């Protein structure tokens, strides 16, 4: 029996059948599960969702007991220890992640240079790097993912590999995969684009539109990558599969084999999401990157491209409004997201900087939208190209 209740009556032991609202509005990649973790109850209460349907037949908590309102922790201090640690560690982890980014970039450059010269890729070096990335993601998943977005045209291919590695690890963690699967997912992210080392630089970094012939060469990089990895030996078949199939699409319109969703492994589907998200949010020689929140919105609209459930899970990893997103507030001010809020994905910390009404810059100030009594909320995502601010990246980078 399904019963709809106000979210304030939700208690541990109830089986959630459906959260009434867009999946972009709640902090879970799945909407049906037994509510057992107090931290999950905190997140739901802070999500802005008004009503939830519960399945009485699967619930351990009797519905008659829903009259007592659950205690909804109001601060980080009342969160469970693991949630409290995560909420407090973002800026601490940033310092470690900066050093890791530098080491990882250099290590990927070395590995890819070996591949370019026809030598084998060292899987021992790759696994050692993935272990470091995994440790960082375990401490706080967003620190390394955020910093890996800071690319230049010269190091794009290398930092893209680091970014996709971190996102694959974080996504595998969110999907509760085994330690071996998490490590393989990280290796797959790190090496998914190694085949680009067999593509001439003049095509890979061309600032203008590719010719049909050049695009054919670009599209050969998954198969070239597979060949490079096969030479390495001692490598998981899953890592090779992601390298070969991360450009496949669920509707069969991808390459190199035009596979459809049921024929694409879950890891290759994960790789497709992580690869595209990092690519479209990065500045390239031929195109300025889109904002992170805008990119997620567009990806959700590309029907047939991605596995919908995995995309939902990915959004929960990076946030509905990832760091660096340009948003419009109810107060008609523009702001950029500078930090996530562990209790509510809809109420991050933002830096306000521009008045839409007066069309004038404002004194920059960080606002925590989760503060009690604060009436200002995010009203909409904004597209970077609609405003053309020359200092967008400086706004959020200066807060790191």
C-alpha cells in the first residue's frame, strides 16, 4: 500500500516509494529505498521536497507513528560523524588536491609520452596514481574534481584524464561498487583517452572546425587506445572496454560500434557521462566551456545519449549547482557557486557580484543560502554566453 505523507513526518524505517519533485531537486540518485541512515533523513528534510510517498508493505516503521516529527538537525554539529567530517573537510582537502593535481598532470604526461613513442604504458604507475586519487575522493569528492577543471590548452588532455579519473572514482563510490571496481573505474577514467596520443597534434588541437577526414581520424582514437592498452598487458578488460566504448550512446548513434544501451557496459556508460561533462565545461581551442549547472541541464535534455539513472547518480556526485555555476537569485542578483552545502543541494554558498535590475557590478560577497531565515534562493541557472563576463573563472577560483 502506497501512502503520501508530508516530508516532516518521514522517519527512519520507512520505505520511500517516490519523492514528489524533479530528480534534480533531491539529493539521491535513486528515489525508492529503505530509509535507514540518519544522514539521509537530514538530506531529505533539507532538500525542499514537500511530500513523499511511502510503501507501507516494505516499511519497518508503522505509519501510525508518523505524527511525531523527526528531529531535523539544523547544523553541521548535529550530523553523524562521517557527514560532519565531509562537511568540514572541503577546504582542507583543497590543499592536498592542489599538490595531487600537479603530480598527476606530470605523471599522465609521462605515461602518454611513452604511448606516443610506441612504448607500453606502465599500469603500476597508473594504479599508484589512481590510489592517490581515490584517497582524495574518499576525504572529499569535490575538491579534486573542482581543481581538475582548471586547465589550459596546453595541458587539457592530461588534466582531462585526471578529472575523468576522479569523477569515475566518485561515481563508482556513489553506486556502492567494490574496492576493485572503484580502482578499475579510476584506471579507466585515467586511460580512456590514451588513444589520442596516436592522433596528430594539428588535428587534436585544431582551433577551427574539423574536416570530415579529420573527424574520421579523431573518431579512431578509441580503437587506437585499445591497441595501446593491449600492449601494456596486466590490464583489466573493463579498462579496455571503457577506452573503446566511452563514445557510445544509448540510442546507438555513438562510435566506434554503434552499440545500444543494453550492449554498453555500465562502466562505459559511466565513462561517457564523466568524459562529456568535463569536456563541455572546459575551455577548448575551438569553443568556450559551458557553465557546470548549464552543462548538466543540457546533458539531461540530450535524450538517448546517456543512461538516465547513471546521469542522476552523477548529478548527486557533483551537485545540482556544481562549483563555478552561474545562477540567478530571487533577489535578481547574479552569483557564482563557490561551495556545496552537504545538507541541501539546492542551497549552496554563492558569491554575489552583479545586479540584474541596475545592470551594475555589486561588491562581491559570499552568501550561504542555507542560513536560517534567509529568503533569497536560486531562481534559475544562467548561461555564460548570455552575459559574457570576462572574469567568471576568477570569481569562483578566488574562493578556493
